[in-house]
C-alpha cells in the first residue's frame, strides 16, 4: 500500500487541487479492486495539515485533516496543492513548517514529492529542486525565477518528472500530473480509465498556448520601462535593438544587459512576445486571415512568423485560430453535424 500525504496549507490553498487528488486516488482504488488487480486499496490517502482544521476562501470552505505533520512519521508521496497568486510570499511564511517535514520525508524515507501549479513555490523552498527541472503557473514564473534562480524552470511543460519529484503547470494542469502518477504507479489501463471517468485529456504536454504575456514592469529601471511601453505601442512596426538603444541614449551592449536584468527577456525576445500576444488576440477575435494578422504585427515572412509563433505558443497560427476563434469552432461544429 502506498501512503499518500495531500498537504492542506493554511488559508489560501486552491480547494480543487486538494479535493481533486483525493477523489482521483480514491477512484483508482475502486478501479483496481473492481477489476481484480487489488484485493484492497492500493493508495492509503491522507489529508495532512499543520493544524487539524483549515479555513479557505474567507470562511466559505473548511477542511478537516485526518493528520497533522507531526503525526506522519513516514509517507511515500507528498502532494503540495496550488496556492493563490496574490498572496504567495505571505503563504510561504504561513506554511514554513511544511518545509523541514517535506525534506525529512525525502531525505530519510525517500518519499516522492509532487507540486501543483503555484505549490512549486513551497517545493522550491525546500531546496529539493535546485538544479532540477520544475514548472509552475505562467503567472508566477517571473517571481519564481527571482526567488529561486538555482531551479531549472521549464516554462512550457505541463508536467515535469525528475528524481522522484513531479511538478505541473497552471491551475487545472494538476489533472494531467495526476494521470502521469496514476500511470506510473498503476499502469496505462488505470490511467486511461481515470482519463475517461473524469474526462481529462491525455497527452497534453505544452502549456504555452494558455500563457498570457503581460510584460514585466515590476522593476525600477525607468528607461527600460519607457522602451517596453514603446514596443507595446508600436506592434505593427519593425523595431530594432539598435533603434531602441539610440532612442534612450544607451549603448547597445548596456541596453541589452539592463533590459535582460529588468524583464528576464532580451529586447528581441520581448519584441517577439509582444507581437505574438497581439497576433493571438487577433486570431481569437477577428476574421483576419493568417497573412493579414502577420502583417498587422510587423512580419512579412510567413515562415519566420510561423516559427516565432510556434516557439512561444506551442501551436501554429492556423491551429491556434482553429482552437480559440469562436467562428472557427462554430464552423467545425457545423461540418461535424453535416
């Protein structure tokens, strides 16, 4: 029997990322017993907190934990649920007691650890992912890089798996990590059953299509902020790094260095990401064809546009429009009906 500890953080855990694994591990137990693969439960599932009772969403919900961390001497898998983006630093302090306990489980008992979404911040605080791959919600990646520069943050992956440590991307991507864990522990047939029973899409590996690039302006370099504003206001124009450096009277080399330090992107990467974000919005909401969208964001080479778009989005422009443009979805539904 595999002992599962689903952590229940203080105050700001995303409720679904606690209830979700609890229900899925339970459903796997039922499947394995019903199909004769197990005589009893394979997973011994526990809700583990710092205190027995945790109140969430300003009192709208509460969770009663069956154990507190001091009562769990040994576990096989620690599950760290998602937190809320607007209170990450405060939540890290409130839940600091989990950190030494997780480390002890990993180091003494060789427990595996899985984090969902912004739960990666708690995982990273343990030091267990220093030098290892990790992913998290796109909205928290800039802060994550600042706090944990030694972690190999993989921005595009939905799931990472390295040395018994698992992470998932934003929000409900935890469902994809759950499928990964079910298959690893119980086999492909169990994972397929869970996929069908809970209607979770299998095989989703890239989260870039869900990311919204909002610019990185939480810094104090005013010249770079002005350059960012200029880039965002001139999406249809071709902009060079040399042009920007001259506009703000900074040497090219110094401009690139300052821009990268302030935004975590080179100027070229920032220009590309702003243009691609504008292209995404156009593909989602207008009837413009791909060539028109391309020209409107300052590209004239279709191959180059497609390459850059796929780099940041994980889909081609055609595939993205087909997935997110309402008129294209309606058209596809009509064709299917016909």
